[in-house]
C-alpha cells in the first residue's frame, strides 16, 4: 500500500449504506484507505478526533448527534480534514447548516457513483495541494527557526521574539541550557556519537530540545525542566560508569553551559559551553564532560589587590621562580617536592586567563631554562636531556596539559637518576655535592636547609662539625678556588671573574680573595704569570 494514501472515515446510522459506500467506488485507486466507521454522531466525533482522517463521509441525520453538530465540534477541536455531507432531498436544510460550518461538498442519497468519483478525485487533488503547501511552509518555518536559533546562540537576534513567535517556533519554556557535543578523540576523523541521538526517543515534536549546527559545532538546546533534568540524569550515569573502548559513549565529549531562564539569555549558556571547549586542554585523563561551574572567573574584583586576580602571571618572574625551584629540587633529589610543585603548577595554569598558546610557550621556556641551568651546573656530566627541538615539538603538539606535566615529570626523574652517585650515602654528601655545583649562585643556608628537610640553625651546626668550617666559609673557599682557575685560564677582567663565581660586588670579591689568598686577584694573576714565564724562560746559568 502506498505511503501517500489518504485515510477515509464513514459515518451513517444504516449499516447497509455504510457497506455500500465501502464498495461503490475503488477507493484505493483514488488514493484512500478506510480507517474507521461509526453508526452514531457521538462515536463519529470521538473517532474523527482520534484518527484525524483525510476524508469523512458523514450522514446529516444520525442518532445521539446530528452530522452538522459533529462537524462543527470537530472543526472547533482543530480537525482540518475534508468532509462530504450525505443527505436526502428533504434534509437539505441541515446540509446548508453543514456547508456554513465549513463543509465544501454535499451529495444527496441515493449516491451517484460518477458524482462521488468526481468529488473524491477533486478532494484528493485538494489534499495533495494542501500537503505540498504545508510541506513548503514547514520547510520555510524550519529554515526560519534555524536562523532564529543561530542568532539566539551568537546574540545577534535581528528583532526581539514575541510570545507568538516563541509559540510558533515551539521555543517557549521556563528554562534553557546549551550543550555542545564533540568527538572525545581529538584526532579522529569519524563522526562521534552525539548527545542529540540519545535524546531523540524523548523529543516528540521537539518538546525537550532543539538540535542545530552553530559555528561548525554540534549544539543541543535543552528546553524546560524536563530537558534540563535529562542532562542531569545523563551526566550522573555517564560520569559514574567506566567507558569501554569502542563503545559509542566513549567517543563523546560534552561541554554544557549555565541554565538560563529567558530566551534572550541563551547566548550566555552557549558562550559558557564554547569557552569550555577552548579549555579542553585542562581536562584530566579520561574526562568526557566539562560544566559551566568549572569555568574560572577572570573578572577583576575591586576589593582584591591586582596582584591576586590570578594565581600566577606568565611572566619572566614566574618563569625564574618555578625554574629555580625545580632546579633546586632536582639537584637535591627531592622527588616529593618536585611532584608537589608540578601539581601546583598544573593547578595554577588552569586558572590563568592566557591563551593556550601562551601556556605552551611558558612550559617550553620553563623546560629549556631548567635544562640550561642544570647543564651549566653539571657540565662534566652527560645529562640525558631531550633535545630543544623535541621538547618544543612535544609541548606544542599535546592536546592536554596533563600530558605535558607528565613529560616534565619523566624528564626530571631521568635527570635525577643520571645525577645520582652511589658513593654519596649521607645527606651531608648531597649538600656538599649541591654546593660544589651551585656556588656561582647566591646560595644561602636558609635556602638550602628546607630542600634537605632541615631547619637552617640545625643544619649549620652539623655542617660546621662535619666539615670543619661554616657553611659560608665553605662556599667562599669554593668560589675563591674557582676564581683562581679563571684568573689563570681566561682573559677575563677581575669584575667578570667575580661575577662568574657568585660575587656581584667586585670590592667584596677583592676582600674575600685577599682574606683567603693573602694577595689581591690582580697580584695573584701577575705573580702566577711571572712564575709561569720564569719556568718557560729560566735565567742563564753562570759558567
């Protein structure tokens, strides 16, 4: 049977007439199939409203309710189908009433086969034309609706929507919420399983959501308490279960904006969801959803000093701070503090307002600065650092921050393993090893002590007892010994030597050098150069 068949309903109190009407013409060849029949007016009205037939053959005079009343009440309830009134010659007055009530066709009994065929053919043509017009109207309405929804999302509605407009587009609700669906596998070319597909079974007449594309994104607009509760129920189940690789849900990622109470505020929910997609970089491993409540608030608070608006700023000062801390923890084999600081950095970066590109650049600079500092301090060791290009390529190509933090953690662990020395069994050995490679910096007992788990006063006492001199004296000796090498091996000026061994003030360097060597740096260089010349060109022996 053709899908384009129209439905037919026959109502007459005489069963013989009903049977005759069924077979008087070939209904199927004219495009109709019988969907029901009735012997009284009340039953006819009930079935017409329930079945919504395309054509009703209706006798004027029937028990319980006249045919004219049936069609009047049916029209009042929204019935739009066609109706042929059947009556005897003496019932023409009733037929006139029906025609006034919206009936276009009137046939008298006994029914003439040719006249009925012509009338039904005309009605079939009318129904086809109306369906085509309705289809065009629906297409235009849907197109207009898509434009309205798009403009609502991006906050560029050309004109305010009236209550009639909202009702026309079935957008009237007391609450709205936007969900954007993406493929969880960021590199996948396959179409993801969408949130809209999950909701289809409960979306009769678009009652709980609208589905559209906005800026090449798969967008669902939830409507009303039923729609919003569907999201809550889904998230409860989705986030609680362990997703199996290859399952449809495993390929789905959702970002959902705030609920709003007016249609004019839908763009706020869409903007939340869009901002969340930009922040997928900060997702934890295996995270499939992000909600509006996780968005950081970057709005300055006038009651808070400007320096506290963000946890950190991605500037040179912050870079030096983290680089210095990691270098210290790595050199002191402090794995717990290294891990804690990586966690702190990951959390802090998720609350800055910078672009993801800026964060990647900061992390690449951090890694390369740590690498440079350690290579300078341990020039004699072949530390297994990744090359600069591979560091930059890895950090620039990762989709998630946790991947980069894991890379840094592995790098630091590898370096600590390479720097380890089995002969250094005590903390004091580690401290001396640290000083030997960091005396060029402004190292202080107060700074070093916490790295090794001591307070500075106690460490100072055990250091002096074990080494035979104070911490500061040991550092000075290391600096002066190295300065002697520089004075003899390089053509550096004295102030340049002072800077390279950790003395920013050249006069202070002079005092320290003279204290431990007995002469000034210049005198030391002159004396040693003179001795070297004498050895090279000894005075002639007297004969």
